[in-house]
C-alpha cells in the first residue's frame, strides 16, 4: 500500500512539474505499442492479449495504469519474473506506456469456460474417492453403522484428517497404507468432491433421545453450528452423521484418544447417546458450492477490484475473466511475499489454498 501511495504521490508531483518522462503525461501511441507487441510480447500474450498458456495473464482490456505499474514493478524488482524483468529493463518509459495502451485497448476476451475446469477437478476427485467409497459409502454417504459419512463434510477438515491418517498421527491402522502416495492435490480434489455431496435424511437412531440431546447440544453450537452445520471449514459438521460413529467419536475425546478440550467434560453414556441421536437426524447439506463461496468471498475484493461506482482506482487490476491459474499463482505469491504489495499480502495470509481456488474460479468465470 505504501508503495502504491508513494507512486501516486510521485506521479502527482511529477505532473505538477510537467516533467517530460512522467508516464501520466505521456499519451499512448497505439501504433508504436502494436509494433512492440508484435516483436516482443505476442509469442506469450498474443496480439489480442490472450495468454498462450494458463500461467500467462490476460492483458486485454486491463486497466492501462495498472499495466504500466506492473511493468514498473518488474523493472524495479518488486515482482520477480526474470523474463519480464529483463524485458522491462530494456524499455523506455514511452515504450511502456505505448504497449500498456495497446493491450488496454484490446477488446475484452470471451471467457474460457471454467465450468470445464471445475468438472475436470470434480471427476478427478471422484476417481480418488472411489477407493474410499467401498467403506464410506457411495458419494461418502455411509450406510454401515459405525462408519462415518464423508458427504457434505467441511473440506478443510476432510483434508486435515485424511492427512493425519496418512502421516499416522491419527491412528486407524490400514488407512495409512491405503493413502500412501496420494499427493496433497489429489486429497484436496477428493475432499472437494465429498464436500460437494449431501446425504439424505436419516431414520432416527435406535438409541438415545434426540429432544434431550438438543438441550445438551447448546454447548456445542458455538463451534459446530446450531444444527450441526459448522461455519468453519476446519470444524467438522455433525449433521446427518452416523449415530454409532458419533458416539464412538465423542467417547474418543473423553478418553483423550482424540484431542478436543471442549469434549473432555465427563458425560454419561446416556447423554452421549442423546447428543448422537440429535445430530444424526439433522439435515446434511453440501458444504462446498464453488461458485457461491467464491462469489461470497469476492464481495470484499470487489470493493477495490470491481467497484460499482465509477471510482475504480486506476492502478487496481481487473480480475474478471483473468486466467484461473495465473490468479492462483498471483495470490499465492502475495501470501508468501514473493510479490511486493504489503496490503495484498496482509489480506491473503488469511486465505488458504481452497479459498484461493474458489476465488480464482469465481473471477476467471466472470465477463471481463
Ligand atoms: C516468455 C513469455 C512472455 C513474454 C515474451 C512476455 N510476457 Fe508478459 N508475462 C509473462 C508471464 C509468465 C507473466 C506472469 C509473470 C508473473 O507471474 O509475475 C507475465 C506478466 C505480464 C504482465 C503483468 C500482468 C498482470 O496482470 O499483473 C504484464 C503487464 C506483461 N506481462 C506485459 C508484457 C509485455 C508488454 C511484453 C512484451 C514487451 C511481455 N509481457 C512479454 C510471459 C511473457
Ligand atoms: C477399509 C475401510 C475404509 C476405507 C477403504 C477408507 N476408510 Fe476412512 N474410515 C474408516 C473408518 C472405520 C473410520 C473411523 C475411524 C475412526 O474412528 O477414527 C474412518 C474415518 C475416516 C475419516 C474421519 C471422518 C471424521 O468424520 O472424522 C476420514 C476423513 C476418512 N476416513 C477418509 C477416508 C478417505 C479419504 C479414504 C479413501 C482414500 C478412506 N477414508 C477410506 C474406514 C475406511
Ligand atoms: C470450541 C469449539 C468446539 C466445541 C464447543 C465443541 N467442539 Fe466438537 N470439535 C471441534 C473441533 C475443532 C473438532 C475437530 C477436532 C479433530 O480434528 O479431532 C471437533 C470434533 C468433534 C467430533 C468428531 C467429528 C468427526 O467427524 O470425527 C464430534 C463428534 C464432536 N466434535 C462433537 C461435539 C459435541 C457433541 C460438542 C458439545 C458437547 C462439541 N463437539 C463441542 C470443536 C468444538
Ligand atoms: C483495498 C483494495 C484492494 C482489495 C480489497 C483487494 N485488492 Fe487485490 N489488488 C489491489 C491492488 C492495488 C493490486 C495491484 C498490486 C500490484 O501491483 O501487485 C491488487 C492486485 C491483485 C491481484 C493481481 C492481479 C494481476 O493481474 O496481477 C490479484 C490476483 C488480487 N489483487 C486479488 C484480490 C483478491 C482475491 C481480493 C479479495 C480477497 C483482493 N485482491 C482484494 C487492491 C485490492
């Protein structure tokens, strides 16, 4: 942020002095810009600003001021791509303005269908999940007493618990061998696949008193949600879970086989069964709606990136219709401070891979 503010101040000062090399004063010569594009950029960015591969950002219809600043950032070392650093080091200020003007003036691109990307990830997730479905049921809907359902489970919880089995830190012999060799991207896709399912309503458990369980569950709602649907992707949903599994899981915490402070309070078997009876008949819902969650999170980003009024800041890039893979890469770079922008960095530390994926999917599917 400091960086940007400073830039704006500098531009204003320079403008006040009427300096010749002030980029704000330079007017883009689109013909000259086109010549540079043909000679130096088209191989990768196309003449129309459409990247030649998925890691190359689209430049068409991007904010001209942002393109200028992005090139300055490569030239001055704030962004680290070697080819771009080298190329921009050899460009004059006028070249930079001309080429920015050229790409900014290209018409917005037709969206590449992101639906296809989503569907591919879902199909791959389903393929990994097939080895789990033999026990956990088709689509993760368990039909065997004592076997947990994975359908509709919170995706980060699914990932972390699967990884705990994989590394052996959460018991359950046999699982470790089965999970051997699964890459974390496979686990992520598998988790997204299960999270996107929802289980049909269960018959009441053959034990326990759901009404009495509901009263006790008041202690649990803070984390697990009022009816067992948590709002936190790290905290598991309990709604619609197999009741026998719920009993054994709650007891595992009480005897400290599993770790959760909130569950160490001693409870009678009857109380535990009541809780399980209550949660097992709550409605299960899918916990991943790709489009929706990306869209919800994007509201915060749109304040700067897609303002409804006409006050778009000149140096804030448009994200709509940008290459999905490039968006993911850019956000991860901000997160790990490989790309210099303290404000975007601060914001992105809160976003895990799954949220970044959802945001990138959402923006890539928007019309630019
Ligand atoms: C060898 C392939 C290649 C060539 C040639 C190339 N670029 Fe790029 N360009 C890339 C890649 C890859 C990125 C993303 C780099 C990153 O992650 O920071 C990029 C990023 C950019 C960005 C930042 C876009 C954004 O949304 O932040 C601008 C601006 C840009 N290039 C302009 C140009 C211009 C102008 C030329 C010609 C002078 C050019 N590039 C030539 C591959 C190329
Ligand atoms: C041989 C049967 C079997 C197979 C195959 C199997 N699991 Fe399990 N899984 C279980 C059992 C039994 C439990 C309950 C263990 C416990 O109480 O910790 C469990 C528990 C889990 C849990 C914890 C659920 C929760 O709500 O905490 C996750 C996550 C999980 N399995 C993921 C997977 C994945 C992913 C696969 C496929 C790669 C898989 N399992 C394959 C039997 C199986
Ligand atoms: C302070 C927050 C918090 C409260 C309050 C809380 N839990 Fe949890 N619960 C968690 C977290 C976090 C986990 C996941 C821990 C893990 O990875 O083993 C969890 C896990 C569980 C599990 C295992 C689910 C599974 O799929 O394996 C059950 C069952 C459970 N809680 C039941 C309850 C019940 C019943 C109550 C109320 C008596 C309760 N919890 C109160 C945070 C909480
Ligand atoms: C307060 C304003 C502001 C907010 C809010 C904001 N951004 Fe940004 N964003 C910027 C600015 C300014 C830049 C350009 C920084 C640079 O040059 O690296 C940027 C750059 C980016 C880029 C790089 C784009 C490119 O073409 O290289 C991505 C991706 C991005 N933001 C994503 C997001 C997401 C996702 C959110 C919401 C979680 C968000 N931003 C919220 C101001 C904002």
